[in-house]
C-alpha cells in the first residue's frame, strides 16, 4: 500500500469517526438512563443491571459488529450503501421481475429514515445539554433555548460539506471516545464483576426474571444501536474499509467500556440511575464534559443528516422525488453532497420537535420505531440480494436472515408499543414521504405515456426533413429528450411553427443507470441520423449529477465540427391543465402539481448556461 493511499485512508478513517459514528457514539448519554426511567422502567437490582449491560453488549455485537459491519456493508452498489443503493442493485439484476410491492417496501424503509433523521439531532443535543441540570438546577430554563441555538448552528454548518466537517469533527469525536472509555474504565476498576455481563446467560436470565416487562425494555435498549442504519447509508462518503477500521479500532471498545462503567456505577449506588453517564464524571470536570458532549452530539447528528442527503440524491436520480439543487462539497469523494432545501426543511422540523417534546426522555418514546423498521426491511432485502444476486443457497441465506429477522423483529415490536406516546411521529412522517415518492413516480409515468402517444418516430422525422428541405440556421441546437426512438416535442414544435432548423441538431437523452458512477469513456453513445441530426444518449450513475456542457465536451471527439460556443439549448416548459378524465385522485394530483411547479429548473439541475437557453411552452392535459 503506497503512502498516498495510506494517507487518504487515514483521512477517511478520521472523517468516518466524525460523521458515521457520532450517533452510535453518543447513545451512552441516554440509553441506560431511559432503561431505568421510562414508562417500562425496571428496578435497579444487581441482576437487572448486569442483565441490561449484557443486552447492550450483545445488541452492539450482533447488530452493529456482525450484521452491519460484516454482512450488510457487503450489499453495496459499487461502494454506495443504503436502501436506494439496494434498490438500484436489485433493479440492475432483476429488471422487470422486480415486484412493485418490493419497491414500495424499500421506499417505505427509506422514508422511515427521514423520520429518524429529524429526531436524532434533537434527542442528541437535548440529552447532552441536560447535563447542565446535573451541575446546577438553575440551568434548567436555559437548556431548551440553547438546544435550539445549537441546532441552528449545526444545520448552517452543512453547507461546508461532509468532508470538511468530518475533518474537524473527527479529532473531536476521537477525544470523545477516549474520554468516555477512560470514564468507564475508572468505574469498571471499582466493580470489575460487571464484566461478567459478557456472558449471554445474564441477558437470558434478565428475560426469564422480568417476563413481559423484560421484553418491553428492548424498546429502550435499542437506543444503543440507533445509528447503525446511518453507518450503512454513509458508506459512499468514506468506504466500507474506513468504517470498519473506525468501528473495531476505537468506537466499539470505547462504547463497551462506557456502558459497562455506567452499569458498574449503578451497581455501586442505585441512586445513580438518575443520570448514570454524568455520574461517571468527576464534579470538577462536569462543565468541560457537558461542552464535549454537546460537540459530540452535534457530530452525532451529522451521521444521519449526511445520510439523508445521500439518500435524497439517490431517490432523485431514480425518479422518486423532484429535482432539487445539489451542491458537491468534496473533490475526494463524489458522494459528498449538500442539498439546501432538505437541510432547511430538517432544521425547521428539528426546532419544532425540540419545542414540542422539550426533554430527551419524551423524545425517547418517538425514537426507535423508524430505525428498527428500516433495520427489518434492510434484513429482508439483504436476503433477496443474497439469493437473487449472490446466488446463495436457501440453506446458506435463510438461517442468517432468520437470525437478523428475530433480532430486528424483537426490537421493532417492543418499540411499536410506544406508538401512542410518540412513536406515531416517525411513522406518520414516513407515510407522508412515501406518498410523495409514489405520487411523483406515478405522475411522471402517466405524463410519459401521454407524451409518448403524441410523438413522431425519429426515422419519420428525418425523412420529413429530407423532403421538406427547411431553412437551416447556423450553429448547433440541443434538444433534451426522455425518449429513445421518438422526436422531442420541442423539436417537432420548432419545425412546425418556425419552419427552420439548425445546421446541427443533437437530441440528447440523459439516462440514470443502476451504478453509482459511469466512466467518461462509457458515458456517451452517439448515432448519426443524417440531415445533420445526431442521437446522443448519455448515461450517468445514480450518484452523479448530470452536467450537460461536460457531456457535450466529451461528444466533441465524436461529432465533427461541434462548436459549443455557438450551441443553443431548447427546453420545454410544460403547463399542466385539468383533463376531462383524470387518472389520479384529486389529492395526489394536487401534490404532483405542487411538486412539479417547485422542482428545480433543468437549467440549474443540468448546469446549462442560462444565456444559451430558449424555452418553448406546451400545454398538456393531466
């Protein structure tokens, strides 16, 4: 391995600590406390304390260290992770055989993560700043206002980019992990017997002793693993190798030390269940630790925020949400992006949640359903990928998937019992987002069929030009088209109403492939149709943002005398008017029209020079 490669890997490892593991890394702030103080709280007897420590240990070991770090990270689409990467992987290999029901389930799984992404920043920052109440009761009125200020600062930082944020956040989270490990080790040395919790029989005894209540407490234990989906979703930002090194090398050992330390503290004095995390901190270091915890929770929020950006971009490229402005923030990792609209919508929602729930303990009831639901769906899709794409036998794939289903299902069903006390929020958020996704996809499928029925085939259009011999204008005209064998409506409109065509005409179709990135030499397919017409088909990856001028620069090597300086781009402005027979119900039609009107202009999305645009309007019934 060369020194340059090692340097890059080192940067990615530090960056992944600062972005990917923030959520998992700050879960000790509230997990054990919620187990003893939530609605289903249990008594802090020695057996229960050791049993909970054992449950947390095995949750981290089985779910994060085994399921995600070893198996799920393998289900990547050329380095990209997340539900939509899985969808692209299946679509690429199964095509039309991919069931619409599977697509719906996968879209719902991705929508659940949006709900999780709204809650994570709020509960993380609130739980850190509530440490001020441990230091002095006079701080209580200031916790919520400071939380809102921190959240505003966090989301305003996003425009600087995941990579740059991770570069600064990485060292801070390293200090955090080292600090919580040291605090935990100090408590473990006073009560080394807590390490016996590694034995799974204590977890089993916990269930036997507590019965139904022991099962319900899984809804609180799950808080220790709520960042694992973000781990998978952020794989495209840093790569699986860097993520695994960060997890096994620092994050996992530090978390285990701190959780065992908190349990040891409660064993020594059950009164410490009020706040076992800050109970580990010497009083003289309490304020510095609150400051470090606040910084760490800002980092925790970064994991899911950057994951939401990645997921939104994938959904956009696959045609499930309208076009939005995307800003690339790194020249090292193409997957690092910033989406301003999504960022500010999340900011407003986070502030509303903070003001509505007021305390991290209240938010804990809303937390968990989204991520456990997504975990269960991920396990199901993993089973399908292992069978259909990797070719695993049923006897190899089923036992592993069944183990994942058992664990995920246990966590999910225990969380569902918190539905009425806050769990409804991420579920309702997910259903709303799913409705928008399916409405957008169905609306464009309907419009596509309507436009297709009005088209003229390209070969017929070429014959028409040769017989009618229209006036030819100097320069090149580019017409964007979503069809392969038909003439774009704007080109036909231009000839019918103006009676003239440019000397050189490029019919450009930009197709999103099922791979994250396409090499430059494979991006273009160009066909000379005669009469100065060229059919240009450009293929871009679902993690790339199409850039029309850059694509035409590649075309210069294949199309003689192509002068980009004299090129004019023709775009159609589609106005939708009410149809006599409406295909979509009124509510979904209203949603589609609203999204259509507010989608970002193709000029911005495709990076087309605005001074070279000509727009032609057309009305369609919808």
